[in-house]
C-alpha cells in the first residue's frame, strides 16, 4: 500500500512506499485527500513517473511515464513531458501532454532521428504550443491539441536553455549566445499538420567569453531575463531586458563563487539559484544583491529549481522535493523519491 508522509527538514526522514503500483504506461495512482490543490509537477526519472504535489509536497497523482527527463507547464495546470522511450538520453523520445488531473491527452514522437550531438532535451511552453529542441543546431517539435509534427528549428545557435512567455522566445546557447525572438500570432506551416510560432524579429547578445551558457529564467512579462553562465569553479549571473526594438540589453552581471545548477525567477522580481556541487541555495534581488544564502540543504545534487508563489522556491534533489520560504526557512517537502530531474508549475496562469 502506498502511504503519504511529509518530510520536514531536520526531522527524521520520510517514507514513500512504491509497492502496489503497476508498471504499464499511463497508469495513474490517486493519493489520499490532500490539504490543497496541485502546485508542482515533478519528473522522477528513476521511478519512471511524473507526480503532481500540493503546496506541502503531498503526492496527489502518479502517472507512469518511461524515463521522464524534462517538464514544461501548459498554463492550465497540466504539463508537457519529454520521455526517453528506451530510458537513455541518446535514444528515441516522445512528447506527452498530461491534463491537470494526470489524464493522458496527447503524444508526439520526437525522434527519429536519434540525438547525435548530446543528451540535452529542451522544452518550454509558448502559449498553447510547446517547443522542444534536440541536439546541436536544433530540431523542434511544435505541438498543440490540433497540430503536431517534426520540423527544423530556426534558433541559429547551439541551445542550452530556452524559455517562452507572452510572445517572446529566448534561447541561451552553449557558447553563451543569447537570442531573443519575438513571436507573432501567426504560425509557419512546415508540412502536413506541423506549425511553429512565427518569429517576426531576432536579436542577440552574449555572456562574457570565458563563460558557457547554463540556464535562463524569464520575468512574468517575458521582456526581462535572468541568465546563468558557468566557468570551472564559479558562475556568472546577469539581468537582461528587451529594449523597445526587441534587442536584449544587459543591465548588470556579477560572479558567484560556486558552480550553479539552475535558476528560477519569482513574480516579485527576484531569482533563486541552486548550487550544482554543494547543498546551497541563493536568492538575489532584481539589482543583484544576495538576499538569502542557505548552505545547509539536505543532500546534494540539486538539478532543478522552481519559484514558489510566496517568493520561496522548490528544489529537485536527487531523491527528494525540497522547499524553502522567501527568507530561506525550511518548509515541508517530499522524500524517498527516486531521482527527481525536472520541476514545473501546476498552477494555472492568470
């Protein structure tokens, strides 16, 4: 029997029994009554499952998915999932769309061809469509409830991170290139049933030459971006904003004394950064001032971070879902998961 137990940091650990769950794709387990609605989706690659959780980390629904490796919110409370069909990053993948209750809605194959240039799969939501980027130069899947298929991506850089919001698509390249695309409401037909958002303008900038691109996060209006880069032993974090003509302009940049893993932007104009090698979380103000420095997170190996509505953040640890409040205080989470690799919001966008 599966039971739900909370994890409060510094307490005696939690247990989440996985016995009694079937292994067929798409099977959904419903948790006991939770204290609130779903707030976060998590991808547990080792367990072959995507979970929805409430605000205290309580498990609401478990959907069987082969090796989920990346998530993107669909804006309605549902989630897009990139799944490695054979359980390995360089094999074939599929794009799945799950409803807010975990029900299966849509599936789109992402390959053939298999990835040949590296294991990163990038996914972001763009209105009612989702964009998935694979490999060097990019191949993209554009999918909605009415159109799906495979086509070439016009990003023009080797993508490391992508994000879309309110008509803007940003791409951070492996070499630190930053590309901002303005998307119109029209779509480009790329074959039978295939559509991508039309890009009406493009502008570029870059990180310092010694830094490689790592991650980016967008402000709520889509016109500002937090950009994360890395060199051996340290990271750089900067703020960019789009000018009136759509050109990304750097507002400020500072260096951090650790190698970061991921970044997430809050609605209040701040950002959370997770350390890739130590149990550390850092919050920065919009001006680049450190407001929280938390160096005692449980465990190591933070792989993703998601901003919480209260100004705090969720963290995807190797075997747990962690949460901190806006001042860095510990909040309830969920433990004894397999290997959490990606997080996405389950809260419908206003």
